[in-house]
């Protein structure tokens, strides 16, 4: 009996081993080849095209990946006029059904980008396109170029490129409510090439087309253009600066935030905006800009009313609003410090208020160092009226105490502070680094040199008016930084964007490609060439 059991166990073991051997794949080289087009019906570059269905056959099963994002049809066809399959699953062919007659004597391009991949390994068939003509020949001209970053450090991808013929039907409004004759896309790079174009004179446009409708919407889209008419054929490679326009000002229905505080939401720039209370009696008021939202705040002192009428205006814009009185809580003055316990050597101490401030009495304020010695100081109300800047010599390895007596600070409603005291310290100079920049090949001045953090926030900036001006940043916190140069053409101390209708290009910028690593107690010498 025991021998019989041993025989059974042996037979089962052999059986399992054989099964395992059969289940082990023999392997082989990994498939790294992209799919190949075998044939097309109608054939590629067909002329006098009148078909309603196109089939593209491949040598293996394929699927379309992110095809809605990748596929570009030029000239653009209304998406309801055609369909492309398979939209899901795998197939050995792509089928395009055209539901409406196409324009006569035009070359059409279905550019699939990198959407065609094989079903097993996902190998991409890069930049595959199917071309045909409804006329007697296929147009063959092309134009290529590069979309440059402007203000932002990050490059944009999937930028649409448009060509509009400069004929008797052209006007600038076509970019807002018409369609281009030719469409291209950078896909996930910054380079573009538009092919199968016809000889002629065109306006070129680049667009970060957020709504994917081939139309420029300044509120959402970034735009780029060239300063000249594009004549095809050309061998020139275009370089386009992409930028976001300042949108026109528009206000929205105001609302009460507090008993005597009204919010006026808006979009665009609030510079030069006027808000007037339509009343026969002049009222005490103040207008401020909310730090965090696109809202203007109208602050007014208490008076008897049932309904308020306001007129908000800017340049040619004007709108009137009516607000009924609401019973809401009053604002009470809250003052806070801009820091916790450490003041950086290059920073100023500030106190922040939730209500606009009218005055600061320095006689009721004292600044003491670690030896309890009085420190000379000045205060300054920020233009936003919410911040008080304290100006005094900030020394390393020191401790400071700021004492603010009652009634030193008064707000718009005549509220004042109670006794306040803030204590903080400073670090040693050895806790910081120094960056000495040598910038070569600058041909235009003034130039604004900005240090950016990883979020592209400006940490520090310096203006250079000539080649003799040094560019040294002291007392930098140890961190990684990026460098942006702004060619401040109008010398207003800031970057100015462009405008398509005015044919104004944005101010030129330069982004240094290398990350700058600043270490504590270290002087970093960095050479930059703007021609790189």
C-alpha cells in the first residue's frame, strides 16, 4: 500500500512538472516596431476626392490613444461632419466617415500625431498623416518654426498654429469668429511644421486653444503672431512668442461683505477704475483692491439709507448697479505680523490689517534691539492701505521687539489698536549665500534680472541700466533658484504683455536654462550668456 502511494505521488509530480514546462513562455525579442500602413482606400495623396469613407489598413492590430488631443484636421472640418474609429478597442484599420461634402479644390490633411499605437506594446507610429485633394493636385508647400516661452518659465505644449489667407475677405475679426484655412499643432513639443500648403500670402497665428474651437478667446487663450505677412513658399523658420493678453475690464454684480463694505467683482485690470455712489450728498469712502481675488472693495462710513446706486466706470466702460440695504455684522480692526519669529536680513517687518488704515503715530511705537537699545525707524503705509512697513537697519544675529501702544494705528472707521508687542530675531550672515551674476551679450538696457523659486514667484529682482551695473544678490536663503531677464523696453519696471489687435509684441524675456543652487556661507559666481 505504501509503495502504491509513492507511485501515485511520483506520477503526479511528473505531471505537474510537465505542465509547468508547457506554461513557461519561450520569450524572444520584445516588439519595438511601430505599426506600418499597408494600404489606404482611397490611396494616399489621392486627387479629385469625392469619397464618403476612408480606410487605413495596418500590419498589426492598432488602437488610437488620446486621439481627440492628437488628431489635427486641416483645413478644419466641423467635428460633427466626420467620425474616426476605433475610438476604443483594437482594430487592423482606421475608418474615417465623412458626412458632409468637402470644399472643392482643397488639400486635406488628417494628421494623427502620435495617437496610433500597436495594441500589444504601445509602440507609437509618429506623426502619421493621411493626405488627399478634392482638386486636380495635392498642395506641397510647408512652413515650420518654434513656439517660444515668453513670461512663464515653463514651455507650453499642444499649441495650435493657424494660417489665414490675406485676400479680399480678410479682416482681424476672423481670429475671433472665423476659421483658419490651415491648422497645425506642436503636439507635446515646441516645434511645428505645417505641410501641404498652397502658394500665397498669409497671416500666421499661434494659439493655446483652450476651448479647442480654432478661435481666439482672450479670456482663456494665449496667442502669438509674427510682425510680417507670411509669403509661401518660404525657407524661413518662424519664432513665435506666446503670451496672454490683458483682457478688457468688466464688472459683475456687487455684494455686501460687511455692514459698510461692498465687493465689486471684476475681470481684467482694475487700474483706472472709478466707483461712484450716485447720491446728492458727498459720502466718506475708500476703494481698495482685494489681495487674493479680483474684487474691488468699497468701504463707506455709516449713514441712513434704504438703497444704494453705484456707477462703475473705466475708459469707455460704464455700468450702474442697485443694492438694497442688508443687516450684517460690522468689521472690527485686526492687526497681525507679517512674520512668525524670524526676519530675513533683506526683508522689512510689516504689520497687516483687515481694514484700510488712515494713520500711524510713530510716537506711540518703539523698536528695541537685543540690548534693549532704541532703534531708529520710520513707518510707511503701503499703497494698498492694509500694510504698515517698518524701515530700520536690520542687523544679523540680533533680536528685536516692537511695542505699539493703544491708538497708534487708526483705520478708516476710526477704530484703533490695543497694546501690541512683536518679538523676532535675525540670522547670521553665514546662514545665507551670495550670488554674483556675470551676464554677457546684453545689447539692450534697461534689463530686470529676477530670481524665481520653484513656483515661479519672484524672490528678488534687480534692475540693470548699463553694462557697468553689478548684479549681486546678497543674503539669499539657501535654495534652488531660476533666473529670468526682462528687457524693460518702456522702462516701467515690469514686464508688459502684448496685444494682437494693436500688433504689439510682449516685452522680450530670457530664461536661463540652468538651475542656480545657492548654499549657506558661499559666494556663487555664475556666468550667463543670453545668446545661448
